[in-house]
């Protein structure tokens, strides 16, 4: 959902030259987006029905300027696998709070995973992702 939301925000704000793509640390390569995620983002006018999962690789990490994870645990896993990428891997909330001088991320730096829950939980998660991405864009964290 984060990829779709950020791409939509950048397009709406006419910000060009930024490549946004997602990859998972335990993704099933080629798997379609979750149906509830598709429905949730469709309500916002964002189409992710053609999204396909891909596994995070060293090549992806090396080609990325910034890697944002949904949880602190994902961040730690990536840093354990790819210690050379220290300094460009952050949890989404953590990065938003660093840029905006907001210390509230320390309370709970994770975006809740809605998998296995209803569309209402997907909508809450999408709103939280969007809120954090707005902070990042407003403070120049996406260039």
C-alpha cells in the first residue's frame, strides 16, 4: 500500500524523478497485492491491482537512496542482512519523525500490519502510511 500511496501523492504534487518501488524481506515473488489492500486504495482512487511482490535483494538495496520499512523489526532484519546500508534504512514513522523533529515515533515506531483483518483495519493502516508520507514530503525527505 505504501508504494501505491506514495506514487499517487508524488503524481498529485507533480513531483517527478523519484522512483518508488517496494520489496519484501519474505515476499512471495510475483504474488498479487492483497484484495483488501486493492479495495482500500481503490476507494482513494489508487489502483494497485497490477502490483506484484518481489523479494528484497542486495541489488535493490544498492540501487536505493532510501529504504523505508513499516516496522522497526523489518529495519533490523534488513540491517542484519545488509549492514553496508546503514544510514539509508529507516522505519517509516522513524524517518517522518526525524525530519519533522517529532519525538512521538519513540512511542510506537511501527505501522500495524493489517494482514488477516478486515477492510476497516486496512483503511486505518493506509491512513497512517499516508500521514507519515505527508510529513516526509513536507519536510523534504523525498527528493
